[in-house]
C-alpha cells in the first residue's frame, strides 16, 4: 500500500472533478473455481485499489461528492475466521490506514439504497457477475443494463487521473518488470527440443507468484506463434520451431509488466527465421525512437507497419508502394494487431472502462480497418504514460488462404512466395515503455533481444 | 479426456436413475480477474467434466430423461477467433468425441425455455454468479432462489455415482499426487531461515502448473500454522518456527491431490516440537490402519482425536479420562477441524452439492460440537472412496484465551501448561488414501514424514 495521503489526494481530486452525486466503487469478492469455498487468487478491483488501496475481498467504497464523505462498507472477522483464516485488522483500522474515517457493516449498503435513489450515482461498468448482482440490488438497475447506465463522466475522470503514472506507480511497474525479466530468462534457458510447453509456462508462472501477485495475464507460450493469444501449452518443443513467450507479472501491489520474446527452440535461428526476426526487431527499435510526448500512438503504429511492409518487400513477400500498402492495410496479413496498449494497475490499463475511452479521444478516433482496428491505444502521448511496444509478423494459414481466395490486397502481396512460410509460425517482440519528458525509456532491464544475446543463453 | 464410452455410460446411468425430467448441466465460462478479457485459468465445472468431459468454456449440457437425448449447446469459432485463439474443432466434433450427437448454437438454449417449463428440471446449486444469471434466465427462477430450487434428487444421484472412483479416475489422482510430491519436496528443501514464504509458495505453484492444471486449492504455506487456512505468505522464515505446507495439484484432467507436511525451518526439531509432532504422526498412522470398507469416518475421526488427547495428556497439556475428554470435545482446543474429506474431481469432492450430502447420509448425521462439526466426511467407507487423512495439533492464542476465560472443558485442559505453547504454531500431516477391498492404500509415493526422513532433506 502507498502512504495514505496518496489515496486521500486521489479521492479528493475525483470528488472535485465529479462535482456532485455519489460514486460507487465496489471492491471484488472471492471468485470460485469449482465450488464456493475453493477460490482463485484474490484479485482486487483496480479502481478500488487506485482509490482505496485495500487489497482484501468484501469491501465497498462510496465517495460522496455532495457531503464530502467517504465510506467503506465491510465486516469484521469472527472467532471462526480467526481459527481458519487468522487475525486481521478491523475494518475501522483498515479504513483509517487509507484515510477513510467512516465505516459501516456491509449489510448497511442495502439500507443506503433509498439515499442513493435521491442522488445522481456514478459507477464503472461491472465486469464480474457478483458485482453485477450486487449493483443490481443496490441501484435497482437490471444487471444486463448496468453497462448502459454506467457513468461516462466517471470513466472520463478516471482515465484522466490514471493515464499518467505517479513516481510510486512507476516504481511498482519496475518491480513487475524485474519479475518479468526473470520469467523470460528462465523460459529462454528452458527452450530445448523435447521440453513440454506446459513445463516452461508453469515454471515461469511460479516465478511470477514467487516474486509478486502472479502473472498479469494468462501466459502465452507456444511454438505455434501464428496464433496471437495462444493459451494452449500442450505441445512438445521441436527443433526448428520458434517459441513465442508473451508473459508478465504483477507486483505485490498489482502493477503489471508485459513482455514478449521469440526464440528458436535449441538456440539457433535459420536464415529464413532471422530475416523475419530482424524486421520485427527493427520495427520494435524504431518505435522506441519515435515515442515522445505529443506524438500520437496511431501514427507510430503506422510507422511500425511501414517498417514491417518495407522489410517484407525486400524479402519479396510484399510488393508495390510501401506507403500505399500500409494505407490499404496490406501489412495486416502479417501484422494483424495493434502496436501496443497502456499498462498500469491492469496489463491493458483500465480496459474495464471500455477500450475506446482509454485509447482514443475527441481528437484521435479508431480506424475501422482490419489490423489497425485492433490498436488498443492511438491517442497523443503524454509524459508518464506507460505503453507497450509490440510489433509482430505472423503467417496465419487460414487468413492467408482467405485473402488469396478473395484477392484481398493482391496488388501488395506476393501470395506464391508467402506460401513458403505456411509453417513458419510467428514472431513478436515486446517491451514496456515509459514516456519521458523528451522521449522514451524502456522499463526494467531489457530482456535479451538481439540474435547474439539470445544465442548466448542456450 | 477418457474414452467416450465412459461418458456415454455415465449419462445413461444418470438418466436411468433420474427417471424423468430434464437435467441441466451448465459448463463454466471464463472468470475475469480485473477486466472482462483478462481471465483466470479456465476451470471447467466438475459435474460437466464428469458427464461431458469437454474442458472448454461456453458449453451447456442437457440430459433429457424423457426423450433419451443429450444435447450440447455451444458456438463454433470465427475467423477472428482463429487469428487470436487458434483453430479449434467444431462443437459438433467435440460433442461427438464424448458420444453426444445433438448440438445447437448457444442462443438456442434460451429458445428451449418454453420446453423446460413443461418439464421437471434438475440442476445442481450454481456457485458462479455467471451461471446464476444464466440459470435465472433459462428457468425463470430468481438467482437468489436457485439454491433452494436445486434438485436434491440429482444431488443424491451424483453423489452416489461420483463417490467410488473408477480405475481411470484413480490413475488421474495418482498423477496429481506425483506433482504434489514434487511440490512438497521442493518446499522442504527451500525452507531455510531468511527465505520468504511467498518465494516457496510461488515456486511450488509453478510446479503444479508445470505438471498439470495448477494447484487444486489455494496453497497454505506459513510459519504461522496455528491459522488453519492461512493464505498469507508475507513472512520471512525464522529459525525455530515450524512451516506448514498444505498444498496439492490438479492433473491435466482436473483430478486433485492434497497433502500437508510440517517441518522445522532449517531442518532441526526442538524437543518440544518433536513431542507434538510425534503425536500428530501417530494419529495419522493410526488413521491409515483403521480405514477400511464398512467403518464410518466419524468413528475414525474420534479415534484420531483420542490418539491426540492421549498424547497431550502424556505431555501434561490435557488431563482426566481421555475417552470422556473426546466425548466432551476437549481435544478440539488443539484439533479443531475434521480428520478429512472426500477427494476426486474437486479437492473437497462435490462440495458444490452441499457438504452434508457428500459427507453424511440417513445413517450418519453430523455432530454439532465445536471441532467435530467441521468434519466434512463422516459416513461409512466403501471400496474406491478416496479420502484425506489429516490430523493436526495447533495452539491458537485467541481460542485458548476464550476457552480459559469461559472455563470451557477446564476439567480436561491444563491451561497453565498450555500457555507455554502460545508461540508454538501448528502441526498438520496429511496423506491421500484410497479405500481398498480390505483396508487403505496411501496414494502416490508417500512424502517424507518421519523426523529422520525430513532431517535428511535439509
């Protein structure tokens, strides 16, 4: 937990911005795996963490902009709890530790419904079914309509507050990066022919739990990297394949890291792999040099796409004018996703608020073209934003087949040549970047990324 | 997945037993951590796994006892899914692999509501809020009332079917035991003074993911073992403390293991620790010799309590007649939980059905006395039941203080002596046991348990 002044200041800032009404901030409850008492690792809601800092289940925060009062609802523990779960501070003491004076038993939340109905209420769209049921009960709004009636005003304010990271937050992200570094180095060392993907994925997940709160998202670790978010770990690594690892950790305070590396199983790239690898590496390095306050990430995404298209043209996989090819989205056959996303308390920061509200604004609108449409973050960069830089090149047989059949972008794609790559897989290289006053800083120790650095590890 | 004949046979057996009506078996959906698309490891519902075997989210099974038809509802993947998540077999092919001929798109489930309302429907109490909302919509029963209107008939049938384990199931449990063995051996070797609990807990969680589907329940690993289910891993191990590790794995098919060991940080027991340890070890070993078909686990629990009370009397911590002490529940100051529980597809097998329906029956009723009231499983043992054997002794300061103040069982407890143990912590020793034709078999390689075996590891 940060010092309580930080949470007090955040809540006061929110109260000032929202002006009037009542802000409801539900904490998360435990999430059952296969029966009520067998739960996943508890993950507190990020908005609750940001404003109230308390990392335990069963709490609910209310910020009243009219009265100026904050209240935490929650229940103290019983003797039975002490025997099974240990002693815990009282809700009163917990609340005091983050500067909240008022506490009430959880059931009082339901008695405050009448009060709530007289006021403008603000809440973020709930993403857990438990909180949908709870908000339905408190607000009287049907669960399926809660998203519609969530507060755009609150969303805009929270995005504004959480986009630029505090010094303390950046320090936490760097802790998560340190754990991420260990995870990736271990994966690289383990990537020998004959090893099961699951063996490596499990081991690095263990490193994430040993060093913090576990992984920041489900680990992608596969020799079938042509699938962008492949969570299948059932294959045995084969010599000649490329292993993609897209994985990150959470610090104990739930700040994220998110890195991708791609290495040849057994340590040696073939020339064909190296040619593609170097294009992705160039796109990644170019991106880092372009990032600075005032640039839009959409324009940098398109520059990275040009580096990719240009490299693929040199290899004879694409043809025609590179600029025109990117304008037509031809690169997206190979680079069908966005260059990156914001990162903070969530690995896709604030994605529960709605991606479009985090990544776009009145100035920069999303582009509705296959590939770039997946860019999660396009707007103008500001100092202390943290974003990922993750270009990639993939050969997705089903997509190639479809485009060839439908003659999509066939003035820019050399399909006959592309077919030599159907069993290639994919390559993605991802760093976490802090936008500084004048440019960009790669967060954490950069994980080995040049072919030489990778070769030394095997 | 097992062979499809197994699933066909199970569904036919269920259909025969239920006789008429429609059985609803919702599969689980993904469970979000901090925003909708950032999900925990997928855990399929155990009843769905038992009857339909398919381990992917977004499926719903219906077993129609009137028509004799089984149907799986689910959606095929799109090109977008292929790009992001990879190719997958069609729902039709998946269903065929477990012997189900009829499949329908998921949305058809809502069109079948009318049909459902004309029939007696059976469902298990839902434990995930997503499935509560879904069943509310399909059945028309309000979410908060679903548990009340769940089917006792279906619960009784499923308990009957799932209690004795098939040969194939036992083989899966043994795989989970193998992973559990590695977890515990690693923890024992890491338990040096100065190491963080989190470091060890995370590492063994990684072993569970590397060897199967992860941990079967949240790992308990603490030098404060007086708290029975202590999930706090924030302490640095200190010389002289006892580290309790209660942890198990799931096999890739989600069968569980569940073991507890307690070892001295740094490897050497003090005489005081050894005296208590040997009582718990004796209770554990005695239990294994008593387990056989026809015995009730309630009676064995009480025998283990007698071993404990008798040992504590020898040390001067208890006094008076041992038999009488146990009858009065005096042992529960030190052994406040049950001797064990069923284990299978769930670590507390079928706990979502309601513990009382799994652990008790018309013959053996739960005992409403502090300590024994927590015994999850009391009924008569049968061949091929799998149960845990987990006696323990703890010194819980808050409980000791309460009992002394209220003079609870003070004819059997030597409180002045007990106070020398307030900083002792706790000891628990747990094996997984298969009830055989004539007795008991410890599943897996037994994890080192004698003081000599433990000493050799450090």
